C-alpha cells in the first residue's frame, strides 16, 4: 500500500460509539472519544483509514499451511482451522497474515455476519477502511514482553506480530505468572486506548480486508450503488419530462380545438365577416361598435352585457352561443360551482334574467347551459 499523507484511526465499539484519532501530515494525532460515526469529518483521499473491532470477535491461529500461492493458502486455511472452531467454516471469513520466522502462517477468522456488521456500520457514514484489524493488534509490539492495555475490567494483550487476546483483569496476573511474562508496556491509569497506541503507531501484520472484502471491491460495490441511484434519478427525471411533454401536447391540442370553436361561433354570429385572424378581438370590436344601439336591440343588449362579464371573469370560458325566441342561450365551462354562481350573479346584477338549464361535471370541469333574457 502506497504511503499516505494522513492517518485516521476509527475504534468501533459494541455500544455503537466510536473513538477516533486523526493525524494530518506531521502533526500529532487529535483524539476524540465516545462519538458517533457521523461526527467524524470526511477525510481526504490521501488518508489511510484504519478501523479496529473488538478483539473477541476475531480468532488468530498460527497454522502449518505450506508455502504456496496466496489463493491456495487461502483455500487451505478453513481446513487447517476446522477442528479448532465451533462455527461452521462455511459461515466464516478467513484472512492470511505475514508468515512468522518459524515458518508458521497466521490465519485470522471471523464470522461473515460480524464482518458484514462492522463494514455496514462504517458504510452508513460512507467510510471504506484500508485496514480492518482486532484492536489488540494496534497495541505497540515489542520483543521484550507482552504489550498490555487495561480498560473497564478488561485487558487487551498483544503477544506478537499477529497474536493477542483479551482477558478479565482479575485473571491477568495469574495468566502472566503461568506464562512467566512481564508486561513490556504498562499504560498509566489516565491514558485512553488511542492515546496509548498512537504514541508509537505500528501497522499490523494482518488485515481482515482480504478476498471478497478487499478495499477495492468495497469501493466498487459502493460506486455501483451510487451509479444505480444516479441511473434511477435520471430515469425518473426522463419520466417527468416525458409526462410534461405529453401534457403540453394535450394542452396545445385543446387550445387548437377551442380556437376552432371560437371561429365557428364567430361565423355564426357574424356570417358576413371576412377576417378570421383574431376572432376574439374582432368579436369584441363588433360588440363595441354596436354598444350604441344595444338599448333598442335585445340581442345586442344580452350579448354586450354577457360579453363584458365573460371578459372580466377569466375563469369563465364561452363554448357556444345561440339566439332563439329573443333569448340568448350560452354554453360555458368553469372549474367550480362557486365560479358559475358568481358568473350568474353578475349577469343578474346587470339586469339580465338568467335561467340555468343544465350543469354537468366531467374531469373536474363544469359545463353549464344558461338562458339569458
């Protein structure tokens, strides 16, 4: 792994809280305790991310697997440890360490369920670690003896490059006596774990992120999920645009149909008219021209007053107009009965007698036929 400018250490804990430490360049580590993962600022791409998990989740055993290719050694690891594990090997994830001086090969194993649990927890905050290890392997390593850190009645012990364990502090002294070991390091009571390990940080001789859990594969999976989300968003946007296009086409069609109806109505009212470019304006002009004679002509009186009100009330649309038996019959559309009532009331206010012949509703549009005299 190429060296990076910065280092971020995330200590995952069983209570879903995290301790984390960040070193930027040559600056000392800044330590933060009992935070949420979301509290950690997103690191730059030039940041080495090391995540630790509780040591009791991982078992590391030195095996006698002979030297061979990585793939063959990894294939042999489950069978080398099968008799030492209580869990079915098909449910386990195995990772190889660097071979010891005596020729043995350290193999770490963890249940796939727990492995996925910790990786999913990191993924919720968009963290993809480069190194994932049990926390014991982050303790300082020394040839002078075991490295020990005690915390909450639990002792974390590192006994070698890829070896370590956890034990109750009550049993630690007895265990040291049995193994004739003297702790090489003994932290002060006030020291927290990350302050202790970052004082002399050493990269471990094993990394759980192997095989299907390689960092590159995790990144590919995350990028694939992002690509899928982007594709879905583009698809949804395309559906919206197509829907708006269809809706616009429908409205244009309706506008053309209404224009044809206006021309038809204009021809019926003014059969001798030659100019059909703007029948709506022409109709208004004709009405204004005849306003001076409306008092003596009941048709023009009804049309003039009705036209003024329709022009004033934008929500009333005139669809048809006929004159029979000295009565004006019109067909209008609007959105609500309240609008229709307002239109009728204004006609009445102008001194017109209004009779509502029919009113129907279809697709939220009210169509009414009125007789005006």
